[in-house]
C-alpha cells in the first residue's frame, strides 16, 4: 500500500510486519520516533511482541542478545553515543552468531555534542562482525529491513540497517508498505527455540538456549581455539555476499521490484550490494552511501549541463554514480567489475565519516579495491562532506566535479 509517511514510522510499520517477538529499546535522537511507534503498536493491540524499555543502550543490546539466544526474532535501534555504548555487546552478538536485526539512525558523535546526521557512528563499529546495509531512501529502508531478517536467519549473522538521521528518519515520503501476507511468505514465522521445520532454515545443534537441552554459549576460548573461530566468522561474513544477492533477488521477484532505470540509464548491479548508474565509459564516477546519493543524482541528472569553461572540464553526461549499498561485507569484486568495465579516469569518493589521522573511511576501503584491480590508471580523490549534519548542496557536488576536472 502506497502511503505518505515519515521515515521512522515507515520503518516501525515494517518491523511490525516482520513479527519480532522481542523489541528492546532505549530512546535516543534521531531513532526515537521508530521505537515510539513500535510502543504505540503494542499498546493499541496491533502487535504482540514483548516490548522492553531498557535502562540504557547497553542493556537494550544485551536483552536482544539474550532473547535471540533462545531462538526468537528480535529488534533494537540506536544512534551515535548510544550505538557506541552498545559496542561491547555488538561484538558479542556477532561472535555468538545471533541473527539480531537493528536500525542505526546515523548521527554524529561527541564532542562537541551534535544530534544531526553523519555516518561516524556506524563506521566506528564496522569491525564488529555485522552485515551493514545503507539505505538511500525511506522506501529502500523499508525493503532492506525485510531483507535483513532473511539475511540474518540464513547466515546466523546480525544485520544493521543504516538510515541517515533526520535526512530520512524525520522526512516524509511516499512509501509502499507491503502486505502482511507477502512479508509472512518471505519471512516464515519463527518457532520458539528455532526448532528447524520444513518452512525454515536449519539452525546448527546447540546454537540456541533450550531448557530441554542445556548448553553454554560464548564460553572461555583458549588461544588455540579463538583464532579459528574468528577466522570462521570472517569467512562467513565474506560468504554472506552471495546470500545478500540471493535475498535481494528473491525479494525483488516476490515484491515485484523490477530492474530499474534512472533518467533513461539502466542501473548495473541491482543485487543488494552496489548499483552503478551512468554511461558505459564515464570520465568520472562519484561514489557514496546513504541519502546523499539523492543530491548527487539530482545534480548530475536533473540539472542543466554544467557550462564547460575549459576544454578539460568533464561534461555532465560523462559522469557515473556508484552507490555502495552494502558496506560490510565490503563488495570488492562487484566494485572492481564495474571499474574494470567502465574504465573511468577519476573517482570522487564522498565520505560522511573520517578516520581521524588518516582519511575518509570509504576512500580507504575503495583504495584497496583499486589496488586489486591491478594496473589501471583510475585515480581516487576523497571529499569529506556533511559532518555533523552540514548540508550537502548541489553546488557542493558541482565543486567536486570541477575540482576533479
């Protein structure tokens, strides 16, 4: 059903459709509207999940860890300092291979205190072992949360859906909220203790807590055992790319999401990991994640062509856009295929987070991909914009294009 909704309410409606059995939260701007709506659904009798108002973000993460360990579907959300307070538990959730799903309503971190959007919070915990997906629009946020549960339960890996705070969470858009029957078909209801049934994906024995079959999770690991376990988590996270692709494909078929075109240009890599929009042989590719892609698309495809002031300046119709939808696992091969196929002369990486004392984080990831591409002449340049919610305007994108030229 097509509805005009605030992003936070659209996400809350979607989580309700996914039928979690435990929702544990602690409110923090800008994710508060999500959990407020989930509380109202429960209070008004529209949902039957256990709704727990925790005393802190650390406690909320611990509650979904414990609940997921018993085999039930769970949900939490946080942002900024709250997400960082969860850090210890986020590592534990991944290490215990629990399919928790959470929303990160991305927000700047202190100090100084700032409640507006950038992606520093999520980038800070990028090595925790979670699958990390970034939404460009509220519609994509809806779609990714449904897929997140399928990915998590297929891989026994936690999934974080990153949604830009205020830019999406507090912005109202037309959003297609799917029918409950379709969501139930895509996400079969979980049985208590995750007992395998024909309609579900089997769970390894002794990987959940069951009073009838006592077991221990997360016990002390010796040096001989710890490294193999971390290596397995690493390899499984890398292997999850295939499951993310399969999940996106299954979702697109069931929910009738067609292969899309933008501005008359076919999108390459519509597979849950990356998307490329633009000419076959661009002179410049702009790379970004999240809601800033809307501004980039408007600048490149909607505006009048940039006046060419010198013969070296890149015409607007020779610019492509590479969207990183999945940040962890990082889609090295998929990005490399696009770069090797399009052979751009330059890449401009737009970062909304920085590794202080180093570079923009997305740039450093992409540089390793370029290295793997071998002897190519493509050069990557970093542009760090929008920290602390500072507006990224079309004029800023035009300056990047002119700077590269």
